[in-house]
């Protein structure tokens, strides 16, 4: 059951959303990208938890358990664009 989206996602969730948006920005959603291709240097358990929260909040879609690939939703794109930060996900952490 999907939860009501939060307006202020935790920092790691926002990093994941930015990374997915950056990786797929030139393609029409939904566009899937492998989680390993995001280049996030984060403990796998924390990354899986962040992706799960983003999925529950309707910001991402995920395939696999644990997630192997993700696609950002229109809601997730709006959140990233409203945040206004376009830094590289690698530089953010």
C-alpha cells in the first residue's frame, strides 16, 4: 500500500532521486537504470531502504528484491526540480 508522499525526503533519498534523474534526464519516463550504475557510494542496506521509501512515496518505481533497477516518476522529477540542486550524486556524499 502506497503511503502519502512526504514533502521533505531524507537526504539519502534525495541523493538517490537526483542520481536517477541525472542518469535518465535525456530520456522519456519511465526510463529504467540499474542501481549499480548510479555510482552512489552508500551501504547497500541503507541504499535499499532509501529506494524502498522513495517507492512508497511514489517518487520511484523499482524492479527486483532487493531493487536492481529503478525509474523516477513524474512526482520524483518534480521533487528534484523543485529542490533545485543539480550537483553530481558522487559530489554530494
